[in-house]
């Protein structure tokens, strides 16, 4: 064997390594990722409806469905077909196509928390509906126990083009917000899964990154609510984060706001939780803009103009922004923040929903976007 | 370098690829994307790991009626061959009943906090009862949270419904609501955990013993 043979063998080994690396890298690259909140056009949405929530969700759905483009498909998960007919009658004539998904069991009207949508690399391929191991309160709340099944009910629909998977982790869909590269996760997910499914924070982070196909930022400290209530990505590594102090400065009697939640909570401790989120998001490399927000003293009833749906359509950003029976200066200030962020604002009245601890994004899940 | 030299190099390269590629490529192809199951995640009874020992805490009995003072039972097990010192904080949290129309449960309120400090011998298990004066209402949910001293996160160790679920699905009309004050800011300095059985000679006990025959040496931090 001379130098030519040795050089040839080395070249062959290098080529082999390159081939294996390419194939291995390609097969290990995330083949699905958590759908971003701020990218692409809304294509398929999912809402839940039960007649007992007739005063709660249909007013919100009606505003939204009338504002959405006609090419959107909305899957309506209902206990039975009469419930679907009831909703159709309540929302009236709308542009999007409404497709019923009758499930035949108890459920609630809140779709967001039931599952996460993992988008495939090929946007025409089936979406993965990833449901948590359990619902918070499903042991003593029959409708919530039924909610545990609605993800697989939807995937079973012959036209839904979706796979169903159950994660071993415990979470609500609302515990996550995501942009193209990062998923932000509330501390509650760690509290519910640690000691039960994962050993510690590091193992949860690893599990989430593998599952969601994106970088994960687990918030250290945050308001005790779902992430979409207090933060929302707006593209280009920018994030809006709620700020109670901005709202308090806009009205004469701030403590009297959100009477349904026992008055507004402008305490230093609550403000500090919002500020902690802003600081951690900035540390993650994001430009943060603060937006007025009014948390109620009950910790659950909030006026939050962040809990909307975003899309990019025809090169323009649109936000379907919830509104409430709140003083006009608050809404105007929130709208101004969205406009400054480059969004066309479509106001959706969520007054009927916020007293039940949620808002527009909480009621509407996104199954598919067109990027 | 002549054309013949290049041919020899190419031939050697091809030969080495022919020998190595069939062995290495299939493994890479079959690796595929990592699945979450490969991370070894599996559901098990909630435990708090403290220095090699395991702490579980449950309610003192399967069902509490509305207005009944709640007792927690902490079980600490040291499966290791070395002594372990456990220092943890246990919290009893009340999640008030809320309308089934709600998106999520009402805001949890911490009602009782108890430090649990134990020195466990190798292989030892100890059971400690933690009495509280906390009473909850129909439809409330009791949660037990724990965190190890110096550990940043809490773990939910148990949850259970209290009393009877209200029959009125739309409201609170027939619910007995018991206001529960949050713990005082300095409560963590108070001796709130009461070992039911006082110190005795240390003997290992079984984890399911309701009343420990051994030493609840569960020293309560003061």
C-alpha cells in the first residue's frame, strides 16, 4: 500500500462520514414544531361550543367569524349536532366555513387549553394534535374530563387531516406562546409535571424542546395565569408583555376597574411578576414593549388586550384583539400599542367571556396556518 | 500527479466507502427524530426528591367533608445506603370552587405551610402527620405542594376534591363557601407542623402505616 491508497482510503472515510452526518442530521431535525402565534395566515381554527355557554362564547364567536376572511375553516367541536345548529343560529351569517365535530360526551366551551398543534414541515401534511396527560380538575369536573378527549375526537374526523398524540406531560395549551424560533412556557407546567413525569427543570426543558421542535424558555416567575393572557410575540424577536402600571396611569380610579374580579390588583407583588416576565423575555434576546393590562384581585378575571389571534395576510399583520366593557382610554392605549407594532386591529368584543377567566385566544385554538 | 494516481485514489476511496457506508448508514436512517418516550418520561406517583430520599404527602383520609379540619400525612423514605437529611416545606393550598363555565380553576390560595425536617437512616421510612386548622368548602379542591430547601420549584404532590360537588351547574347557589385567610407573611416561622407521635427510638416503619410506630422525629423547624 502506498500513499495513494492511504489518501484514497481517507477520502472514502471522509465521504462516508459526510453521508452519514447528512442523513442523520436530516432525520434528527425537528419534523414538526409548535405552531407560531405570529406567523402565517389563519387557515383552520377550532372552537368548542356547549349550549350551557350560550351567553358566554357565541357573542365572541360572532364578532370573530364576521371579521375573519372567508377562506378560513372553523371546526366546531360540540356535544351533538343540535348544539352545532344552536351555535349556527346564534352567530348568524358568517364568511368562514363551519364544520361540526359532534363528540357525544360532556365538554366545556374552551378549546385552547385542550391541545397544542404541531405543524409538519410540509404544510399540507397532517398536523399533530398533542394533548396533555391530564386536564387540571378532570377528576372532579365532568366537563373537563370530557375535554380530555376532544383532541382525539377532532383527529378522528375524516376530513381533519390530523394525528393525535398524548404527551406524558401535564399542561394547558394556554401555558404556551410561540413565535418562529422560541416557545415561552409558564412555571405552572413545571409545577404540574415535576416529581411526577420529569425529575427536574432541566429534564422538562429537554422534553419540551424535543417535543415542540423549538427553543424553550421556561419562565421563572410569572403571573398565575396562562401565558397568552400576559404576553404575545409580534414577530421579528419582539414581544408584547402586559403592564398593570400603564393601565393604572390612564384612569382616575384604577382600583375600581374590573369590578367582576373584585377590583383591580395593582399591588407591587403582582406588578413584579409581569416585570419578571418582561426581564426574562429581554434576556432571551427579545425587544419587549409593554401594553396596559388590568388583573383582577381574584387573580383570574382580567382585562387583557393581548389574548387575541394574530395572522399575516397579504403581507400585512392583523390582530383580532379582544375588547371589554372597560374605559375607552384603556382600549385606545392597547390598540395604539398593536398599531405601533405594525398590526391592523380588528376589535372582538369578549365582554361575555372575561368574567369566566378567559378571553378570545382561550376560546379559539389554531389547527393550521398558511405560511 | 498522473491520471493513474488519481484513479488509484478514487478506487481506494470507493472501496473504503463500500465497506463502511452499509454499516453506518442504516443506523443513521433508522434513528429518525427523537421521540419523547426516548427521554424516559413515565408517569409515577408524585414525589419530592430530597438528597436521595423521597417525600410524598397525602391527605390524612380519602375524603374530607366541607368544614372539616384537614390533616396531611408525609411519608419520607430513604432508599439509599447512607443517612439522609430532609429539609422541605409543605403547603396546603385551597383552590376555591368556581363555576363549571370557567376556563380554569379559581386562584389557588396557600392556607398552611409546614416545614418538614427529618434525619433518615439508610433504608428508613418515616410517616408524619401534619395537623392543620384549615377547613374548606363544598366543591373546593385541596392541593399539597412541596419544595426542598434550596430548590427553586414546587411539586404538586396531591390533589383532592372536598365535600360534595355543588349540584347547581351554573353557579354557587347551594354551595357552602368557607372563607379561608391566606397564611400570614411570617407563618413560615411558626411551628405549624405537629408530629402526631412524639419522638421514640428510631425504627424503620412501613410507608403505609397510618400511625407511625416509630419516631416521628420529624423535627419541626422553629
